[in-house]
């Protein structure tokens, strides 16, 4: 009689493999970050070099949204990486949330294009911020789910894990704040996104400070 292949009665559900989830996610994110360049339209036939310079200058809002979105997707990729590397395995909920995150990231090139062409309008800013708010909130949900479902590697659920979760909550709050400000002042709403850079710098400084302190406590050898 041939041996049965698949989950047994004692093991009704086979955990999702983290490695495959990472490979798939990296591929989708790579495509999304590449699609950002589509918003940069090549200037048409121009008579002089001055005309070309003027045309390129007119694309500055698109260049801004391209650079911003490239950096933002990089932040989401890094956040995703930090979580995936401490997971023992994934669950159905983690996979579902991962697809929500990828959906927000894949939508970013469109939102970035709208921002590049209509960045002075509140709706363009709100669309862009909402897309990133979904991404940030989903990462927070994934981190909470991983902790609650005991999917983390031994020793991974520590103060550092909670601090990184708090950082992502802060990032979500910044995008949420910009949505509230945009109807009254679109320019001020975009300025609030600078707070994310401040959060990154503070988090990096704090991690280096804590690492140096821990290294000082280690025995010499």
C-alpha cells in the first residue's frame, strides 16, 4: 500500500514556508520599484538644448515623486526583511497580510505618478499617503500577529522587536497625519513626510547606541 503524502491527522495544517514567501515578495517588490520609472516621460522632439533643459525642469515634480517612492519602497522592503528573518514559519494570516502589503506596494507606482503630475492637489497627496498608510499598518499587523501566534524564533521577541514595531506605528501615524492636513494645506502635508526621515535617524542612532553599550558589557577576549 503506498504511503500517504501530505499532512497527517495529527498535523492537519502544514505551516507556510517563509523562504518561498520571501522569494515571492522580493520579486513583486522588485517589479514595483522598477515600474516607478514609467511616470518619467521622455521629452518629445525639441529644437534646442535650452528647450530640453526646460522640459527636464518641468519633470522635477515627477523626479521628486520617483525618488520619494523609491526610498519608501526601500523602507517597506527593509521592514519586511526584518520581520521575515525572525519567523520560524508563516501562517495563513501572515500570508494574507503579506498579500495586502504587496498590493499596497504594487499600487505605489500609480499613486506616485498621480503625485508627480498633480502634487499640488489634496487628493493626490491623500491617495499617496493612504497607500503608504495601508502598507505601514499591514506591517504592524503582521508583527503583532507573528508575536501573538508564537511564530517568532526563540529570543526574537525582545525589546528590539517591540521598538521596531513602534517605529512602524510612528511611520503609519505620519502618513495618517498628512491625510488630515492635506485638505487644508497640501504643501504642509508633504512636509510632514520629513518626520519619517527623523524617525529613521533616531531609530538608527538608538540601535547603534544600544549595540555599543551591549558591546561594552561583553567580556574582553
